C-alpha cells in the first residue's frame, strides 16, 4: 500500500508522519489535513502570546501612556515585581448593582431618610449628655436603678392610664352607657369622666357646635361669665391641658360648649337677652373710649393753644412818642403804645 501524497493547500510542505487510528488503521488524508491545521493554529497562538509578553515586559518610553489592557495584564504578570502583583483591581471590587452613581445635572437630591440620623440641629441632646440639667428635669423622680428608656415607658404608661387611652381604654360592658346621639357603645371615656357627657368620637366631630371645647377667655368674653362661675366645677366642669403657646404659662381650662350655653341661657334668660346685654356692654365700652379720647384731645388743644400764645407774645408792640412831661422834669417823655397804656421813659 502506497502513502498518499500530502495536501499542499494546507500550508508549507512537511514530511507527513505515519498516523494510525485507534484500531491500527492508517488515517485518511482528510484527517491528516485537520490535524496539521490545528497544530499550526496552536503554534501561531503560542507565538502571539510570547510576543505580547515581551512587549508588556519591555520598558515604555518616558511620557508614553499605557493602555488599559496592558495595565490589566501586567497586574497578573509573573514578570512584574511583588508589589505590582498585590495591586488591587477595581473591576473585582465593583459595588453592587443597586448602588448607582449620582446623575449629573439633577435639580434635586434624593435622601434615604431611613438611614439618616437626627443630630438635633447640632445642639447637645439628652442622649448625648445624660448628666445635663435637661436630662435631670426630664428624669425628676426617676429611681436610680432604672434606665432612662424604662422611665420613659413608665411615664407613657401612666399618661395612657390617666387619659384612658390605648390598652387602658375601658372595654364595652353591659352597663347600658351609650352615645346620646347615635347610641353607640364606643364612648369617649375622657368626656364621660370629666364632663359626664355620653358621646362617641364620631359624634364629637359630627356636631362641633355642641361638643367642641371653649377656652376660659371665650366663655368670659362671648357668654359674659365671671371668673367665680368658671372656677366652680359643680356649675361648669372643665378639662385641664398644658398651654399650647408656652409650656411655662398657666394651664388651659377647657369647657364643653353645650354646658356653657345652657348655663348662660339660664343666667341671662334667653339668647336674645344675652345678645342685648352684649350689645349694651359693647356700646358702653365704645362710649367710655370716645369720652377718654375727647378728654385727651381737649387737653392737647389746651396745651397747643398755650404754646401758640407764648410764641406770639414775644412780638414788639408799636409805640407812639408824645410830648415831654414837664411835670416830672425834662428827663422824661410820654410813650404810648397801641393798647392805650402809657408809661414814662428817660430820654
């Protein structure tokens, strides 16, 4: 059996070796051509890698900028020194995809409020300085073995228990207490305890002309009630609340509107009589104010008239010189002015 001639189209002429398959049979020309092609490709790739490595290891001229590929390959090149091998690649420590860089030319800045801390505007707070006077005022009466957090929880519990809110709100019972308007069992226990009024929260908002709260000043000015009447809790019960304007001011007394109106109608007889009394007091107040103004105006006119008379009294009166008065000697002569009063003057 003769050896087939080599395929000259696959590359330069080579001496083909005798190839055998697994079964011991010789290879076909097509198989030999494929093997030679793969060998030449691998040889070309190896030469290209060696050439790239030699270029990367060669020093660059001064002032020449390296490319990104050369920097990335040199970071893992075995020919580099030890400190260059330890250089961290930024591509490997890239942040997660959920964190995006800030966009340019945005008209607003988005903040994650859940990750922001309240710094109290730069002022020192109780949490920063537990030994401050403010912390001592807030923790007045706090036991020494209790933390500030437990003390705040205890104070909140007492407040809810006093106002009968939250878990301390009385449950619905079979006592028969229902809302006066809608007969609901969910009463406002604070109104029931202070004012004795059976009303629910919805009806309070639905009928503000009946169940709204009035301040002490409104009761005194609008319904013409006196301070002794407002201080009597048997006549007019009231609810105490801190002053919303300033904490160090006196506590605010709140009265239920329909109770104040009932007492005012009983005192003055009717709403018309209350309006008439209010008009009479308003007119009396205007009359006193007008009288006081007229008195001040008259006093101003008097003072202005006196000042004018004083300024005008400084003018020189015109004088008329008469004949000599011989009875008093030659050294005197008569002088007359426009007021017909004369007096003697020496020459």
